[in-house]
């Protein structure tokens, strides 16, 4: 298959119902109006069939790690979408479960009236299972559309084992991928028939403005984890675009130098917006390319996988694109082709072998989940990184690697270390439960890496990191002042006040 067909998966054998009342777009991953292949597909089908377009964006309350933090960010995105779609010919239908199971039957009811269902493709968390299950229950054609990255997930036939191998694959396909970018606004200038919600949907009322505002009183009424506090960070496509523009204009020029130093705040901060689909790959790439006054003619003919020099941009822009495109999409393609991407058995054979050989090595320190979660280790720097995760929903990129390596070193088995990393990251990180975050976790255990020497206790041939060495490499004075001992619970109290 070529081009846009690589982004399309037909999920069942049912046919399009030409007598249906509307085309249904079930928005579950690309939660935005702009640069959205799935929305573009749904608009096209609605125009062809001369039917209304209904956009269902729903939020259940029983997904694993559901919390005030995650819920508020998603709800703010839904409020932003409600404003964005209000001036279009599409009918936006936001639905929020207020008790477990309350939303059951909504999709099936809407699909029974639809010509077909279009939804988002996403290769991780519970979404692949959810859409497969839904496709088996609806009686019309259901399509999943991939809006995840610059390259379609199905452009690769097997998982890549290194960033170098994916980078070379990407470089050969960039011109075609840019040529087949989605429309910035698939609804611009589009005229579609109006839709009026039928009475049998009263069982699943549209989310009110109050509910979508997601203040503390609203969140307190929902059956989710209230101990993981929401953040000041605003969710939604509009907030994501503002942050993206600010990063490109103010920080991109120093990204190559500043990104590894926690004191410099050089990271983009865009990972949560990319995870929830509030920011699109193609939209962010356009911002970078315009800032660099770049055109596709500047691409190098050398597509051998080198980390710099291919794009013909500044060193900082190329460093950002390597993180944003190579490393991010490497994880997405891996999850697409390896269904058990989150299991210990998905590690490379060499990593499992060396970790197994050293599984019974004595550990100088041992901690359990509760001690890790509370940042109660002997290591000041590790504790600071964990406090940042709990307070801010993120860990600085460089320190995240150290964070994972030390959990491996201070846990009685590598399998238990993996379990703890996944639990803490997915519970507290806004960008957790994502292919890219799984890449970061599994990298600490050898995925996308190679065997290193000398062989060490506990680690074996797994790459080794120390807090002392990290202190020498990166600037940490302000970081440690901000997240040092005694700040964790004080900051939580200040936030909730």
C-alpha cells in the first residue's frame, strides 16, 4: 500500500450503511481538530455520503491509573475541542462517565444509526484492545486511522532494534511523508448537513461546561484516584500550540546545549500534548521548519542514518527532530509490531540473558514500591527526580534514565524493577502509558541499546549510570534546591490550597 492507505485499517467485515443518518468519528487518541488524518477521513466520507458528521469524544473513569491529574488534562482538552468545533458544520458530542459503566452502550447506539465509524489508531495502553472489541460489536464498517507520526505505523513490517536503524528508515521516506501531510484544518470551508441528537441518547447526556472545566469539586465527584493531584498545566490543543510556538521561538536555538541540563529548562515540555493527541507531529514539524526557514530541497542525499546533517537545519533543530521523530516514532513502531511491548519478555535476548545471570547478585540497597514512591532512598538526586515526577508529572529527560537505572540496582529482581518503573511512571507522568515512555523505561534494561563492558554487579552488560557521574555531567544546583529533601509534601499542600 502507498501513502494514505498505509494509515487506514479496516477493523471488521461489515459494510458501509448508505442509509445511515451520519458518519461517526470516535475520537480517542488524536484529540484535536487540526492536522488530523482520522478527522480528515471522516469529513471526506461525510461529504461523499452527504451526511452529517458526528464527533464522539468520550472519557471513561475505569481505565487503569485514572486520576485527577490525567482526567483534568483530558477534560480541558475536551473543553477546548468543544469551543473549536462549535463554529464548524461537525456536531461535537463530548461524553464523560460519572460512574463506572455509565457509558456502556453509547458507541453501539450511535453506530447503529451511522453509515460507518471512523476512529483513531494507537498502538499502546488499552486502546488497541478497545477498538478491536468495539469493531466486533458494531454492525457497520469501522476504520482505524493512524495520525501518530510522520511515518505511518504500517510503513514498517517489523520492529526496529536501534535508533540508528529506524533513523535510516525514516530518512529514506521523509519526502513522501511530507508530501502526504494531512490538511491543517479538514473542516475549513466544508458544508455538511446538521444533526440533531435523538431522544434515545438522553441516557448519555453531553458533558456540561461545568464538567469539562474539571475544577476540584467536579473531580471529587468522579470515581477516580484523588491522591494524584492535578497540575497547573493546561490541557488541550490551543494550550499545546501555544507551548509549541513558545518553545520553537524561545528555546529551540539552544536545545542542543540546554536539553541535558536540568537547571536550564531546555526541554520542550510537549510530551503530554503529543501523548493525548493535542499536538500533531506534522503541525509541530511545520513550526520547526518555518522557524528554520527550511524547505525539503535542503534534505541531504545521505540517508544512512547519521544523527546530524540530514535535515540541513541548525544543530539544535536537528537534535530536537532526532528526539521528536526518531526516538518517539521508534517506540510507536515497536509497539505496533510487538504486542507484549510492556512485558519483561519483550527485552532483547542478550539483555534478558545478562540480567538473568546477575539476578542473584547482592544489592547494597533494597527498596520496595512504597519507599520508591515516597522518595525515601539514600540518594538525594534520585529522590529529587522522584519528587519531580510526583509533583510535576514528569522527570527531566536525562534524569529519567538515571531514575530507571537505580530502580534496577536497588530492587531484588529486574522483573520487579520493571514492574515498579511502569507503576510509578504510569501513575504520575502525564505522558505515561505511551509508546515513547515505554521506550524510556525499557531502555534502562537494554531495549534499543547494546551490550556494554565492563560487566558489573546486578547490571551485567546493561549500560551503567551513577548519580555521582551525573552530577559531574549536568548542571543541577537549582534543580536540587527545587526538588530537594522536604519539598515533596510541602509542594503538594501548596498546590491543593
